[in-house]
């Protein structure tokens, strides 16, 4: 009894860990166990999986939002931080008791070991980890979508890179105003992370024309 209580204070559940029922899913989703956290080296990277036992939104000195969290699996736990562009993409997935698969990098400093998040996959209803749908944003600064040949090229491009993500086009008009269009999802669904698709889009719309949200 005393051992279980003291272990609980340390953040380790002993008998009724909240992810015990899906232990096989957690173990299959990770490449690194948090039970080895004390030996992680600076820059070590891989996939971690577990439950968020704490999650706090904080502001940096510059007024930027970030999240400090604790990720715990059946073997151990580790504190981490979500910030920058990754915060913008995955902030909605971070709340207490969320079960996540996290690609991260270990940062060792005088403050100890922290997990820096690079990518997040929540546990879906079907019991698998998959990244949440996002949006591919294309900046059309020169009105290329008004050209029939370019529009047809784009319609032919989309089916080659199928995925769960929506497409948004931002068009800059002659007077500098921006208009944003969300393309019909029944026709335009892509894999926003496809490097090959990014490369082809940049060739037509420019080097800074494509990003993901």
C-alpha cells in the first residue's frame, strides 16, 4: 500500500494505470520507452507514446504561447514542451488525459531532460494513432489559378497525393488585398506532408508559396 501510494506521488501508476488496457497499442507505437528517461542523451530522437498526466498553457517572456506537459507510459514519465510552429499545429491535441504518439527530441540542459515535440498523433476512436487532418495552404501571389492550364494542372496533381487534408488557397489581388478560399473537400483532399507535392507546387507558385497548418 505504502509503495503504491509513494509511486503514485512520483507520477507512476502501479496497479491501475490509465493506459494499461491499451498497453499493446502504446508499446507498438513507440520506439523509445519512457522507463529509460534517466539515460536519454541530448538530441536523442524517436517516437514516444503515452498519456498526458499534466498539461499547462504558459506564456513566454515575449508573449508567445506554449504548453508544458508530462507524458507518461507504463514504464516511466518525462516532462516536455510544445512551442513555436509545432504549437500552432498541435495545440488542440494537448489536454490532460489525452493519449498521444509523439515524435520528439530530447533536450538536456541545467534544467534537466525535456522532450521537444516535433510531431503528434492522437489516439483515434478505432484504436490507432493517426495525425489529425490539417490544411495545405497555397499562396497564389500572381493569380496563377486564373490561368486555365494551371487550374487543370492542379486538378490533375491532387489525385496523385491523396490524404486527409483540406486545401486552402490565398489569392493576392491587384490592389494587394488577400482573399482566402477553402477548396471543396469532396474534390480536393491531399497529403499535406508530401515533399514531392510541395516541390511541384513551389515550381509553379514560388519558393515560399506552400505551408501546412
